[in-house]
C-alpha cells in the first residue's frame, strides 16, 4: 500500500520504506503531536513511499480502534476522505508488555512482509522517562532492535549518575548513532533560524562575541499550571524539565563556533564544545521559586520542594564568551507565555547626545530579540533621532516576521521535522550522550545543594530575587 499523498517538497530526501512503532500510542503526546504529525508528513510527501505505523501499549486495541483513535487525534485535518483512507490503511495495533512481546514481534514481521524489500524500523518511545530503560532492554531482548533507530523523550536522566546509567543501557541495545534523543525546541523553525542569521549574514557574525555583546537572555515563561503532569513534575521540576533540556540546547546554538558544515557531526561537535566550556552551575547563581497553590494540586506533596520557576546565570569560559553572562528564566503560572532569545549589546559612549535617565531606564541598551515561537520573528531595537530641530533620541524598532515574509507553506511543526529527520537518519537537531552527560556534570553543584524555594503569586513574573540575580541589568520582559 502506497501511503504518500503528494510529491515530496523540492530538495527534500524521501525516507526509506519504514515500519514505525509508536510505544505509548494512546497517550497524550501521541494524540496531540505524533499521529497528527505523521499524517501531515504524509500529506506533504515527506513520509516514505511505503510505510506502516504500529501503535502499541499495554492495552490491547484492535486495528479499527487504533484507527478511530488516530482519526480523533487528527481531527479536521483528516476531512479529505481519500487522504485519510490512504493513511488509515497503514495503521495497525499490537499490545506490548515486558513479559509478553510476541504480539508486537508478529505485527512487525507482518508489516515488513507486506512492504517487502528493504525496510527500516523506527521505534518512538512516547513513555514516561522512568520506563524507557526497561523498554529499550525488552526491544533488544526480543530482536526488534536489529538495524533499528529509536527516539527517546526527555528528560534523559535526572542527574549525572542516572544519565550515565541510561546511556549505558541504551547503547548496549542501540549504538549511539541510531539513538535520537528528541528535544522539540530544536525542531522549531525559529531556533534553526539562529544558525542562518549568524552564519549567513556578514553583519552579525563579526559582532557575535564578548567585544560587542553585554549579555544574553533566554526566556521561556509559561502561563499554564502543572495540572495533570504533577506526578511527572514532582520528580523533575523546572530545572530538569526545561533548563537542562530546552534552554541549555538553545544556548548551545547561540554560543557555538561556526561549524565546518551543517552535517550532524559538525554541528553537534560545536555544541559540545560550548557545553565543555560551561562553568559549573553554582547555587548562588540560581533562583528557585514555587507558585502559591502548587502544593494543593492533585499529586503534589504537601511539603513539596519542587521548583516551578528557575532563573539562572550561566558563564561560558572560552575566547568568544568569557565575561558575557547568559541569563535563563522559565516557570509555570507566569504572566505571559513567551519563547524569547535576547542579545543585548554593549552601550557606546553618548556624551554628545542629550540622553535622559528616563530614556535609558525605559528603553535599555540596543538589543536583538528572537521570537522562538513558530513561525517566529526577529526584532532589532535601537535609538534613533526624533524628528525636530534638536538632537533628541527616541526608541526605534525594526521587525522581521517569518510568516509575513515567507508565508507558512512548507512549515513543519517541531515534532514533524524531528520525526522526518529521524527517518532520514539526520541527527543534526538531536542531542547526544556526551552533551547530555556534560550538562548534568555542570549541574551537579546545584542539584547537590539547591537554594531554598521562594514563593511567588500566580500571574506575576516570579520571585523578586530574579531581579537581584540579573542586576544591574534587567530582564527584557516587563517585570510587573
């Protein structure tokens, strides 16, 4: 059965024929992102010419039940009956339990026999992090790991020891070049645009260093509460859930040296160099907060010490970045939902201008802000002359919108992009064992001796101590 529903986008590789196994196929991630994403890839011509998707979990479902689940997850996008029929014909279901692997083994064998010829296997482990190790071992024990690739969800351990243990276990079954540790932040078009802006434009790379940049901010506030994720969140917290994964990896893209090419090994090596140069995260360089009401939520310990907010000062000790602090901030129940990277430039002498303290206080230094929410955009803020007879300065702004400039045709959602890359074997936007272990090493002092929690009211920007952390600078998002 041929399932592609259109020609592949120009200059894009069509993946080899695949059998894709979705572990945790009835879970939230599969419903919200993976099944709709695979359907969209098929419509864009970016799935293999021939493929099968096997949904599996401990629960036993018929093929028709799994198709109904997928149809509900895809929603209105499946309104085209022909496109849906082609996709649905490639879906099947099989249960998988650690003590009973035969049903999935038979389902994979049947799918590969139907496709014929040479096919690849891709296992997507959409399961709780604590279950990943045992599941990988079971996949290996039953022979389904042979020549297969595997996608793992974050977090990749909770500290250095657990990350080392998980990596050893996974690499006994899958060599690291076939392990895809997914961080959906790196699949965002806006994050990838950092590489284009830095290395494709002569106006930026010469000033992307300590001589011209005062500091960098990476800011990912969220308005949502923990809600149904309380059980997971109690074991991780904001630092493990967001900083060691998303924010540090964005930092790697911002701070890397020019790679020799855009191939995975070249880009990955430059990110790893940044992580090697990262100084240990000291407790005094971190503010931890917890929003009022968190301990009353279902599944949360009444004396919980889990942080729902974290702000951190990070330093990179290499030639390019020595002396330039990186400030990271994220949290739940904050006043806005944003994904911003701000590059703040050093201020020049302004003796010849009449610059009031109010202007400097309200506006701050020149800066470039990247909106990392897809499709994303870039804004440059600077001082310019206000029209009139005197030399009076005022705030000016130039803005680029990816959507307005290029439209939305061909835009892939982060999970779509990363699933496509995994099928083609492109590891450029995935993390690796060495990078993960280095980040946990840098985090060890903080995890060993975390600073005390500070309470904050929902709908604010977090604990007031975050302003002391960044002083005399200030956060670029309003501090109401």
